C-alpha cells in the first residue's frame, strides 16, 4: 500500500470524516529537504464530527494521533485544515 493510501486509511479509520481531502504536494518541493524520497509533503482538509467543540490545537492532535508513527518516518510536512461539520456553511 502506498504512503498516501496508508495516510488516508489511518485518517479515515480514526476520525470517520465527512470529508477527507488529502493532496500530495511533494512535487512542488523538489530539491527541498525531506522531498528526496517523494510523497512526503501533504495538504489535508478534513471535516469530522469528532472536531465539534475542540480548538484548532486539539483537532491537530487528533490528526497527528491518527497518523501515528508515520509523522516521524514518512511525512515531512503536513498542512492541516480540520473543521467540524457545523462550521461548513449550508
């Protein structure tokens, strides 16, 4: 399973998001430290009921907990937008 798929699976299993948009942005960082192996820079937009009532730091902690050891070994950079469904305009 690819690194991308592992990340997406971990996020989906742990946070059961309504939306989970993970983008591999590694190509934009060619030549940058941590980009040599590819698939290491990501942008994440995730919307989950588990974020209701939590501040941004607590939401990011949940994301990092879901990713686990991959944050230390496989992911060099992760930009996170973590929202609760109630924050999305209808």
